[in-house]
C-alpha cells in the first residue's frame, strides 16, 4: 500500500479529463501521495503522473491491475461519453476497489433530483450518479467520501459558450429565468483540492461526508452582469423549454435540469455546512466567478 518513500498510492479514474486532471495535480502538489493516472489510452499520456496505467470502466478486467496496491481511488464517470452506463461502470469500479483492498474511495456524485423534487423532474445525469452513493456506502470501505462538482465555470467558454443570436448579438438563449439565484458554480480544476484534502484528512472527511465545490452562487443575470462589467457585450434571452430542446442532442435534459435549478437550486437544498466543510478540507476558498472570468474570458470587443 505504501511506496519506498512511504507515500500512499492513489489511483485516479478520469485523470485525462477536467475533474480527474485536477485531482492528479492537487495530489501531486500535496507531495504526500504517489499518483497513478488511469486512462483507456495510457500510451498517449505517459507524463501525466508517477504511473500511467490502463483502465476502462467498460472492461472490468482492466480494473484489477489499475487498483492493485492502491490506498485510495477517485472515481468519476462520464455521462456524456457515448455508451456509458454510469451504474454499471461504478459498480464494477467499487467491486474491483474492494477486491484490491482499497482503504479510501472517493466518488464524484450529484444531487438526487428525483428524491429532491418528489419525481417532478427527470435529470438522469444527476439522479443516476446519486443512486451510486448507496453502492459506495454499502461496500464498506474503511473510508469513503462523496464530492459534488458544481456547474463548471468552464462550461461558459466551452459546451455552453455564447453563440451568435438571431439579432446579431453574441450571447445565450436558455430556458432559464435569469433572475433566479439558483446556480452553484465553480472552477472544476479546484475539485482536486477537496479530493486531495479528503485523502489526507480521512478521519474528518472519510466517513460518508458530502463535499461540494462551490466558488459562487449566482443567477444568470449576475453571471451576465459580471461579464458586462468586465467589458464583454453578451446578451441573454429566455427561451421556452420546448424550443431549446430542439437546439442540439441532449438539450432536453439540460432544459429539465434548468427547471429543477429554478425550483430547488443546483445543490437542491441549503448546503452551507457542507460547503464550509469542503473548503476547510481543501484548505482554501475556491476562486470566485469574477476572478476566474478576468483571467480566463478575454474581452474581444473592438
Ligand atoms: N459540465 C458540468 O458542469 C458538470 C457538472 C457536474 C458534473 N459533471 C459530470 O462530469 C462528468 C465528466 O467529467 P469531466 O468533466 O472530468 O469529463 P472530461 O473532461 O470529458 O473527461 C472524461 C474522462 O473520463 C474518462 N473516461 C471516459 N470513459 C471512460 C471509461 N470507459 N473508462 C475509463 N475512463 C473513462 C476519460 O479518460 P480517457 O479518455 O483517458 O480514457 C476522461 O479522462 C460527467 O459525468 C458529467 O455529468 C459535469
């Protein structure tokens, strides 16, 4: 379980992605762990960590070697990857981690929209992750932790970047009431600080705690105002859910997610105690939205 230098080994699923990438960097920065980055294509990422090993959640036979000798495992599943069955993948990962004698398992979950809304909203990439929590809990690891990723700041320059609108402006057309403060958001690269902190402080954070990363809690109008104050000229138009659902594949689920946020917020309930604990475990306050945009969203107006 420990290396020659007495460092515990942590195996990271999703190490080449946004969540797991941040976890790898935070573990390396802590200098307390040996890091094993896992990927379906280890040959393409040789320099990523101390070890880079093959793991494919759709091929459970790869997970034995991936978790061998590991003290800890970080798991994220990728809902958006074609053919992903999050429950099946996570079940295989939990089983393999148990077989390998893993001591601390950290699962990147999301709120149970079905339970929170009494079945009113159907958001499979939230509820499907929440259903995995019980499997992690009941596996009986000496320590386990749930981390919750927020709405990534990075979405606003990535998958949900402003688009050219019919009136010629650049901005967003979303089925979301821009006045409702309901979005818990954050710099996803900072999830790793919570994960690394939890591995270090397993007595305080390894007993089934829920640790959300939240850099800010805003309405879309507050997001817009922040960007406009920094010199951007973005527009916002609220569009009906049914219209948005036809914009791109998967848009209907995003529209449903926004409806859930409006009524219950992203995290689904007052989470201030959990957020405080997460920040304490991370040992720092997450970056605020305005600070992140100043550094990451260059003003392109003439
Ligand atoms: N965008 C948001 O605001 C948001 C908010 C909360 C939660 N999420 C959730 O975040 C998850 C995605 O995480 P991310 O943003 O870190 O994704 P990402 O940057 O797209 O990276 C996906 C990672 O998953 C790995 N992966 C995919 N399929 C795999 C498989 N079969 N076996 C092993 N590894 C596999 C990939 O590794 P290789 O390609 O190297 O194998 C890659 O490292 C989604 O489930 C989404 O629901 C997103």
